[in-house]
C-alpha cells in the first residue's frame, strides 16, 4: 500500500487552457502535430494553465499565472539540473521530463525552481509556451507547505517516442518541419515522492512535449501539450 502526503495529488493537476486554445492545439496535434510551421505557433499565446509538479500524494492543487516570469534565484539553482547539450529530440525530451518530474523543496526555493526550468526553454519567443511549463510549479503557499514537509521527488524515465500522428505528419510532408524544427515527443516514466517521517509513494507518469532542435544547435523545450498523445 502506498503512503500518501497531505499535500499533493496522485495525478497531474491538469490544465485550464481556454477552449479555443485547446481546440486549436488538439487540431494541430491530430492533423499535423506541429510538423507544419503554422501549427507550431499554436503553442504560443495567452491563456491560463493550472498544473503542478506531478507527485504521488493527495492535496489541493496550486496554480500559477500564465504570465508569471521566471524569477532570478538569489543564489544557485538548487537541485534543478542544467539543460543538457543534446541535439536529438527524443533524448532531450526524456531529460526534460525527468527534470519536470523531479524536485527537492529541501534545497530549492520556488523561485529557483522556476528560474532553472526557464533555462530549458527555447529563446525563440514565437514558439515558447512558458505558461505550460511554469504552470507545473505549485503556487507559493503550496510550495511552502511542501517545504515544511521536506517534500521531494525523483523520476525514472522508461521510454520516449514520437507519437504516431506526428510520424505520419512528417511522412506526409517532410519539409514542413524545417521552419521551426519543433518535434513532438511523448515520454513515459515513474515518479517517486518522499516527505518527512518516512512518507512516500510512486505513480506512473506520461507527458507530451514540444522540443525544438534546429540543425547544428542543442535542443530546447518549447512547451507541454495539455494532454498526452500516444
């Protein structure tokens, strides 16, 4: 039997994108799945997301504003790893998912978490959906409650792959990706969470990421899809 923390939900908090944005993204995912340059732009724009770091314990969800900027940490980056120098989309997506599913409130402040996550993002603002990424972090009150319990999480990545619709879109029009070089990758794995007094648990995780990998450059993260695409 798994132990449960009083703070975080056993499943992703979920997103609250405006209906029009969800429809647009879904259409792009199913029809061309970001392989077309115009569809890639659907990752950007306004809207609110309400996600928090995926963990194994039940609790009220936290939220962050979609316009929240990444703060500059006062000292160091805490436990968040620096983005790797990887030019292959699936490998980068696996590393990004591990980063997103891992945290340690014992040595990382919320500001440090956000600032370090921002370093993984593409600098091409046209294609960067920071709201979908920053929305993974609980609000300041919930983060503080997590820190009171020394809550932390680690991730094991099982596999990453291109969804079938994305592969089909590339097969139908191989040149379409060459404007933005955004690749869609679904990653599956497991997240283990622990807190004080021996509490802990584990849950399976899955996420679909948009990764930008221009030729001759390291990959970067463009955004997180509101639903998992297999």
